[in-house]
C-alpha cells in the first residue's frame, strides 16, 4: 500500500482496537461494578410523606367520625452515616383535619385540639439491603433497636415475603407479596402487611390490642415505596372499647411525586445495569474484531511487500 494509505489504515486500526477495548471495559464495569456503587440508599434523603383519610375517634363516650391527615418527615444524617450504613431521623404527626386545612403538625396545646399523636424516631439501615442495623455507633443510646426492613425495601425487590418493622407491636412482621400493579405506567409490586390482635400500649400504662392491614406498592428496582394504604384499629383490653378506627393512605400528590421519582431512578438503574452492557458489548466486539482484522491485513500486506522487494533485489 502507499505510505499515506498505510498510515491512515494504521491509525484506523488503533482507533478501532482502542474503542473496542474501551466499550468492553465499560460494559464490564456497568454490569458488575457500577450497580454495586449505585444501588445504595443516598446520604442526602430529605422526604416528606403526607397521608389523609377518615377515622373514628373515641371521645370518652362514643366514636366520633373525624377526617385526619398525617405527615412523616424523614432525613438522613450525612455526617454520621457511613459508606455502608445510613442514619435517619424521622418525625411524624397525626392530626384531626375537619376543614381540610390543617398544617403538617401542631403543638400539644393547639387551641383547636387537633393533635392526635406525634413522635420522633432515629434508626439506622443498611444502604444496600434496607435492613435495620441495631448496633451502629451513631445511634443514640435511647434509640429503639429495630429489625427487618424499616422505611424501604431492598434494591431489586423480589416477589417473596419480607420482614418489615412495625413500631406499634415492636417487632418485625410479614410483608407478603400480592402481585404486580401499574401506577401511572410504573410497574410495582404489592405487599400486604397484616397484624392481628397485636399487644400494644394505647396510652401510658393502658394495654390494648392493635389490628392493621397495610398495602404497600413498591418500585422493585429501587425498593422505594410508591403508594401505601392502611386500615387500623386499636381496642382497650380492659373493656373491649374501640378507641381508634382509621382508614388512610398516601395523598394523590405524594403518590404522583413518588412515581415521578421512581420512574427516573429506576430508569437510571436500568440504563446502568442493562442498557449500557447490551449496547456496549456488541459495539465493542465489532470494533475490536474490525481492528484486529485490519491489523492482520496490514501485517499480510507488509509481508507481501517485503517478499516483492526481496525478489526484485535477487533479480
């Protein structure tokens, strides 16, 4: 081949071999290394979940129908968290909402007497599995030691029964897979969490029974909760009086926000773990094979040229 033509072929060969090796390396990283780094609970979580519904509240004489709203605010402590464990602080508030205009929370001395219950909680979870971490240096000594899942399911959630923490009975209970369901085009896994006649403390020193049926819709790639509904009752053990009967769930706005985030985050995980390898592997192989093919042709051409020059010299 002519000198200029050979130079061009040489550059093209090197580019194709480099590109092929780069794409195959990228595919391997995307398939085996990157997902392990990406599939971790972020350290900058700051979420507000709102629920609404209806309740029957015991006023000392009878059960009174009352619209309610609940707010749960969760944020991670990035300074005290580690590469493997994330520390969360949560605050929750359950209010009477007779006119639909109640704030997220009120104080105990609210003049309209809207506060039903409020509390705070600190817990730690494994960033990959979502399971509670009981022994973690940053957990306060007074923090309740939990077990099972707490505020999310694991990445790559499976269609099986999981153990999830129930703070009312103070133990992990079954979250049983119920099937798949689409929410605004997003595929989710449904899990039912049931508690029957759980022993609880209704108020200070007053024992009672607790029943709950909670349905949770989980985005399986991220393990995030997209939607939740719950029917719950609390009954005094002493006289069998029902003191609370509530039916509530995530507001439409909360569900819409969760689904939007779920689609974006699941799409990212799919791209990293599946799309990139599927595209990079065949392109990488084609580029590498093409480069090797050109390299062999160049070597053969050089060998032929050398033979021709040798023959002319002998002549």
